[in-house]
C-alpha cells in the first residue's frame, strides 16, 4: 500500500509516465497522474490551483510534446512553445504552492551540436544547438535553468533536472512521422515484411551514432530519486555510456524481428548530430546504472508493438 508520500506526475499518459507508473516500486507511493483534461499545463492558473489543492510531497515533470526528427522539423513552433509553457507553469506553480522537491526531465537535445562526446553536464549552453530540434532543446534548457534559478534564490526549493539519453520501449509511438529512431525502425521493417521483404530505407549513410536506453531503465532511475533525492546532483545525465551506429540499430531490430531483406540509404535526408553520447560519470557516482540490454529491450518493444498493431 502506498505510504511514502504523494507524488504528482505530469505526462502520466506518455511513454515515460506510463513506464514510471508500471514500475514495481511505484505502488509504494501515492501517485497522482492527471491527464490533460484534468490538468491543462498550458494554463498557469489551472496548474497552480491543482498543485495547491493536491499539495504533493514531490513533483516529477515528465510531460512534453515529443517526436522524432521529422516532427521536430515540421513543427518547431509547437515544440518550442508547448514545452516551454508546460515547463514554466509546473515549475512556477510548484514554487508558489510551496512544493520543495521537483524532478524535471530534460533531454540530451539540450547539448550543443558540436560538443565533444561524451557530453558532460557543464557543456549545456556552451555552443550552437542542433537545428533539427532547436525549438524543443530551447524549451528544455529554459525549464532546467528555471529550476536552477529557483534553487539559487532559495535553497529549500530543490528543483533538479535529469537528462536522459534517447529512449525507446513500451508505450512508444511507432508512426515514422512522429516517432524516434527505434520505433520507426520496428514499424518500417514490419511493413517491409508484410509487403514481401521490400527494401527498407535508411536516412543518411547510417554511420551517425546514437545512445538509446530502454525506457524501463529510466523509470527505475526516476523511482530511485524518490528515495535518494538529496544525493542527486542538480543536473545529471542518465544513459548507457556507450552507443551504436544507425546501421547497427537497423541490424539489431532486423535480427529480433527476423527480417532478412535489404537496406537502402538515402543520403539526401537529414540525420541530425553525428553522435550524441552522454557522460555517465555523475550517474555512476550516484550509484545507479541501467540493466536492460539492447536485445532484451528490442524484444520487449517488439512484443508491445505486435500487440498494439496485431501483427
């Protein structure tokens, strides 16, 4: 039975939020995860009223408009404004309502496009952002800085930011127009199988490298913060500490699904940063590490995909 405290979780209907709520340790807490019809984070007064009424011991801000490279390129205004409004409103409402502990989930998109890898937390705001997701990154940086500024003004307000690497897993979006790399690969390869093993297109030459962590591991790190919040740094990456090339991800998904067709590269398409690997030194010092292998994570994700799409 829940008994350790009241937790307000924004974004409870998203991939990260659902995995947090499904974590075995979530039942130890009284989670409140209102959907947007119950809590409109774009409305500051409504957000403040909700937080004041609930008086949570802890807020986890996991809500946001998210999507892959195609969605970010097509809708930069929405990615900037919606994420900026949600971040500002929940953080300012928390402060006005007197909530002392808040965990804000950022993104590795916050790092400069040309920063050397691995990406260390002090590199944020030290260079130009990746243009293909600049709006989303600016909104995430703004929220993280707001959390830091509030703590600087009054240290009893501990508003910290966790920066996950790229994520995939259960409750992901699989439409290539809105999804990130791994769910898009799963969907594209399954479509190819259904069509008789037609060639699968890969954007770019496939040599760009990405770090994708299974979302269940992030949920585990988030639940750990509820018990070890005081020792959590103000700004900390969460990731694997190693990465794979785009081509390697396509190969790994093909092996899990059983695809033996061919791949074709379209080098006219944008690929984003050549590498985006986060430093895990702080994470290791905090005594946490992910446990799900790429193959295990892909198998779990594909099983979820098959149920959703009745493959």
